[in-house]
C-alpha cells in the first residue's frame, strides 16, 4: 500500500521555498487516498546548534505552518520526530548498514561542513542515515521533497536495498523521491545560483512565511534581476537564473504553467512584473500567515496535536523497528 512520508527541519522560519517545494505539495497529496505522514525533524535540527527555547518555538511555528498550509492532523499524521523512538533507534541500526563511502559523497554534508569539517558534529555526518530511518520506519513508498533532498532519498534506497540483500529479505520497500512542479528548487532572491534557505544569513534572500505584505513586496522589489524584458518562452531564460526563478515562483503560486505566465508578461520589464508577483505572493501567503498566528495563539493545543500524531506514528513504526531488530538477529522477547 502506498504511504507518503516527508519531513521539514524546524531550524528557523519556514520559507517560500519550503512552502512551494514541500508544504503545498504535502497538502495536495492528502486528498489522493494515500496515507500521509509528516514529521517535524527536531533530531535533524540539532545536528547544528539550536537554542532550546528557540527550537521549541520554531517547532510550534513549523507545526502551525503545516496546518495553515492545509495539512489536517485528522487526515494526516503530523508529529515531531523526537517523540517517536523509532527514528533514533532505526538510525542506529542503519548506521551499521550504510557505508562510509556513501556518506562521504553527500553534497549537503560537504556544503554544510565546509572547510571546517573536523569541527562539525558527528550527527551532521550521520544525518542522511537518520533521514533514511525516518522514511524506512514507516515503509514509506513516496517521498515528496525539493530537488536538494534527492540525493538523500537515493541514499535511502541504497541503504534499504543493502539491508534487504545482506539479510536475504524483502523487508524495506525502496522509496521513490517525488520531485514535481515549477518550484522544486526556489532560488535566493539575492543570488540566482543559491537556493532559498532558512539558514541564509541574509533575510532579504528569502520570503519567510511569517513576513507581512509590505515586507514581501519590498523583498521582491529588491530581488536581484537583469535589465532585459521578459521573453515569450522559458528556453530564453536558460541563462537568466534570477528572472527564471521569479517566473517559476509566480507560476507555482498562481498554479499556472511558467509558459502561460510568460505569455502574459512577454515584453514587460521587472518594473511591472515584480509588483504583480508581490500581489500573487501576498494573496497566497497572507491567509497562511494569518492562520499561523491563530494556531500559535494556543501553543498547548499545538503540543497536544503533535502528541496525538506521535502516538499514531509510533503505532506504525514501532512494529517495523522491532521486526528490523529481529531480522538482524537481536533477541525480541518482550
Ligand atoms: P529542509 O528542512 O531543508 O526542507 C524541507 C523541505 O523543503 C524543501 N526545500 C525547498 N524546495 C524548493 N526550493 C527551496 N529553496 C527549498 N528549500 C527547502 C526541501 O527539499 C524539503 O523537501 N533533510 C530534510 C528533512 C527530512 C526529510 C526526512 C525529508 C528529514 N527526514 C525524510 C523527507 C523525508 C531537510 O533538511 O529538509
């Protein structure tokens, strides 16, 4: 049976990239008759330093963002990772399956560790094996993610296949990455070669889901672009990453094909495109930030929802990890 699993790190304010690349698509999947499991991956967040009070707040904020984007905790399982023991447990078991050579090829680790790779946490290095555990603990078949997570889902497939092969079982299904739509890689507003990221030091590089209408309009107005007018088709934007990014953002927000957006704005400059883009963004994000604020007014209720989701998540994942241990030869007598 198909089961969707995905996660988001509560390591800062969620961005427009997280919304278009992930949340919006998570909500769409909910109505397609498959089981959907969505996780706030706080264990992943602590691979880099998180102030404890800030982490708690960011986790509630991310939960509010999920619900404001249309994820319904009655129809989807929504929970924070650390409340379900299967994640850390299976991560250890899979640490013993994954090979160092595979981990060494992870581009996100190389980017995050930079030149100072001796000083980063061991957790940052093991991060992709924890992500594999998240997915495999639910026998998930489909993993909707942005482009930047593709390599991690492929690693998950490699780990699952090696486990099945080494133990001579057909236990873990190989999960498919699902990377679809015009916004699988939303770029920074300041640099068309970098992805929009919650951890970018420049707040002007991203739209946060909590930004108000004026801030959104101002950030798009100041977004880096070139001086050319918009062309009639996407091919002509091949070497104009900033322009292409803004057209893709518009298309994703308006639920239109990028080609249709260009057909309408062909020949116009950014002086007219940017305000139109800001209008669409405000019309989509305004209601979301409004609903987020309503949810955040009752943090105890958010915590209750996450606890309920964790119970449901544990119901699925705990038999799977127990069986994994048994397959590996560990005594299971309770
Ligand atoms: P994270 O928290 O960096 O991002 C959450 C999701 O948002 C997508 N995303 C983007 N999509 C388009 N454009 C962008 N600029 C952009 N920035 C982020 C990401 O691709 C992701 O889908 N390791 C994961 C979290 C994770 C996970 C998992 C995901 C942990 N366990 C299991 C799937 C399954 C991460 O750091 O995502």
